[in-house]
C-alpha cells in the first residue's frame, strides 16, 4: 500500500440510531409485503415476517455503521445458503412441490446464454399462436425491471450463486494464491463465454450452459447419456464447482463470478441502463487498496494512477470500505445528490437510495426460497 | 436448369434458419475477432467466407453427382467429423496465436504472408463441408439427379438462399473496437475447442 495513505480503511461514517431505524423501517415494510405475497401463499406468514425482519436488521446495520459491504455480504451469503439448503434438501427428499420455490420459473444464469433461443421461441409463439410459449417473455420483463432497478447490483445482492462465491471469498484472511498478474488479462472470459454459449445454444437448440457448466446440478438426471459426453460434462461440472467453492478460498476473489459466469457479463453489458455507479474521487492517489480489495477484479489503475472502475463492477461496496481516503462513492451516472441537512438528511444520498433498491429487491427475490428454508430448518430441528 | 436452381433456392429459403444457426458459431466469433469499425473491411471478410462456402458446396455438388452416377448413395462416415475437427483446429489455432498478445507469433498479421489473409475463405470452406440437416437434404437430391451441371445449379440456388440468412451477422460489426476484438478472440478459441472436441469425438467413435 502507498505510504501516503494514512487514514484507516473503513472510514465511511454511519447515521444516527434514529435515522438508521427510519431507514430500517423503510426497507422492512416493502420487504414484508413482498415476502408475504410470495412466500405466504404456501407457508406460514411468520417465516416471511422473519425474513423481512432480517432484511430490516441488515438495513439498520448498514445505515448505523455506514459500511455497506460487510452487512450486505452477511445478507447475501445467508440468502444463498438458504437457497442451497432449501433447493438441495428438496431434491434429496424428493418433495419440492410444497415449497414456494416451485414457482421460481427458471434460473437467471441460464437466461443470458439462452437468450437467442428465447427470441426464437417468441417468434414461434407469434407465428404459431402457441401462447403457452409466451412464458419467457414475462421472465424477460422481470429481468428488465431488475436491471432498471438494480443493474449490476444483482450480482452482489440477489444471485444465489454469487452469495456462495462472495461468502467463501471473505473467509480467508489473505489470499493463498495471488492472481493479480493474469486476472485482468482474462477478465473478458465471461463475455466470450456468453457469446459462445448464445451461439452454440441456438445452433444445437440446447441449454448448453446448464448441460456443461452449471455447478449447482448435483444430479445428473438431465445430462447426456453414458459415454464420452457424460464424462466430460461431469468433469466440467466438477471444475465449475471448484471455481465456485475452492477458488474463492484460495484467491480471496469471487472466482466463478469473475471468470466463468455468463450472466455477470450479460449484466455488465445491460447494467449500463441502471443509473447507479461507483465513482472514484478526482484526487485518488492510486494507492491500489481498492484494486486489491475488489473481489470481482473490476478495478484497475487507470491513466494518472487513478482507480478505473470497469463495467464488471457489481457495486458490492467492498472498495468503499477499503479506500483509506473514503474516495469512492455511489453516484447516479457519476453525479452525487446535493447534501441535505438534519438527522435524516444523511439518508438522502445515492448510497442509501441504492441500498434501499437493492435490499428490497433482493429480499423480494429471495422470498422464493429463504422463508421456506427457514421452515425446513424449523422442521428439521423440531423433527 | 432454372427450375433446379429455384428448387435449391426454395430449399435454402425454407431451411435457412438452420444454416444461420450452424454458421453463426463459426462466423460471428471470427468477425468479432478480426473485424474493424468499417463496413467495407468486414464485408470483405464476409465475402471471403461466402466464397469458401460456395467452393465447398460446388465440390459437394460435383462429388454427389459423381457418386450418384456411380450408384453410391452415401458419404464417407469420416467426412463430417474430420471437417468439424479441422474447422475447430483452425479456429483455436488462430485465436491462440492472437490471445497471447501482440508480441506472440501472429498467424493473421497482415504483413506475414498474403496466403494467411485468405483464412476466412478456408473457414468458409470448412463450414461448407460441415453437413447440416438442410445441406444433407440437398445432398440426397443430388445423388438422385446424378448430373454434374444440374448439381451445380441446384446447390447454387441453395447457396444463394442460405447466404441471405447469414448476412445479418454483419449488422453489429461497424461498432467493433479493440475490446470487442479481444473478446472475439477468446470466443473464437472457445468455439474452436468445442468443434475440435466434437470432431475428434466423432472420429474416435468411428475408429
């Protein structure tokens, strides 16, 4: 680290307890509404209430301490663990139907590399009047809403793959393997993988990503038949699983999300529609603390030594906590809102608008599984 | 003869989407990797690719007609996997030479050798001999016709119609920049390895 950096990391200031409580309430109310609507259809609304309370608590902690990433990571990782627990335990027990997860339409990661096939399906639906095929269009509308509201923030708040990767990357104190030397050189690999998968999925009319790379499939039921194909598919599954689980522990980076996830590249491209940005201060002294801290390899040293935020940044806020000069800010298209006075004035900043948007949407999405996972846990403990 | 051209053209029109889907994984990464922010240059690549495909189609028209005359109604089983493996090897080799960076030996460097400027032609040719379902349908028709000139006419029509479906690949290329080229090279490498693996798998199964 540059010796000029004398201020302690994590110098972001929080709000007063009262303002934090107000912010927490602002998150809790819509979170409870969405969680009740989504999860409450099939299980007790108390589980939805518990999940909304957790979201509200996360909002309070973020506002009170001023630190976004640490509390975000706790929420994000627990949400992903809940998904893993609920989804996989449902598969093992063979009873996914009673849960609200049954309504989750399709994995969002498969959406991106399968997009051309969706377009073809829409064409067929238009041409043939097969209205049952219109499902992907509503999924597309949901994605557009998420992108407008959250953009690239999806990958640091809502994605159930990302939560695993992010949580594991936080566990080691320091990286056992340093990948800074080549990480930026292959940073475009997810974009290349996305284009390749888009084309090959269209050519073979198959969800190639799901068949060959998805690390979440612990069942081989939808792989190809026995033989060369199946062996290769299992090998790639294990490689992707290692990238998701082992590589973050070794490198302290979100390895799968940074170098293999096609949806991350998709969202990096379309995320430009979203107004929220991370912007480095004009007087950045190039100490590179943010470069080392970024789990997504999305910051590089730009011209003049100033931190340059790449399109792959998913606004997780880790660099905000790491910057010794508090020189990174959440902005709207690079602009900050005028400062407002009073105890609640601190909440009228881009940072809290962004956290509100991200946290409520992530809570709503995770209500598809998190309350049900809590119910599973209660049943497991209670016998 | 015009009737056969029309017949081939109609086959191409009705099945062109499959040709688009088959050719895109090969042509799009190449254009992304080697294209420039200029229509003219990219159109040149596209024309070379089409010329390669045309040569492959005409060769097949000739072979199919001769096979039909000789009473043989099947292609050698190794033709498709070998073409696919060759295609993948060419794509992966081109990409690997570029991905390593400017200092590495560069197969496509413009002042290297005029021969290497014709690589889109080779890629188009190898794409042309990768038999997709519509192509196979046309091929069977030629075996029945067993006439070289009629075969040229039929596959000429098929080529003209399917080329129309492939042409939209040019639409996005005027916005290509250095960054897109780098992503394109990585895509070319992935697609090359994919086709190489599929081709080798086909050959291993045969022998």
